[in-house]
């Protein structure tokens, strides 16, 4: 049983797994991009509520989607 788990995965399974991970990464990047765009649109009152300055919001909103 354990020896079966240690065998290399068939190429089709590895490709499928890779595609799922890529799709998850793209979705994560999209969510990050949308969130940053929304952050850049918040007014001063809402920024104060979450403890950010306008400069902090602009800095975060200006980051590329792939950067954490």
C-alpha cells in the first residue's frame, strides 16, 4: 500500500495538479488586485477605521498583483 503511494504520479495526474495550482494562483492574484484597487478608493473615514493613512493605502494599492 505505501509503496503504491511512493510511485511517481502518471504524467496526466501531475499535469492536472499543476493546472489546478496555477488556477489557484491566478485567482489569488486577481483577488489581491481587486482588493488593492478597492483599498485605493476608500475615503479618509474608512481608512482611519482600519488604521491606515492615505499614504499607506496608496502604497499598497500601487503594488503589483504578484507582490505580497
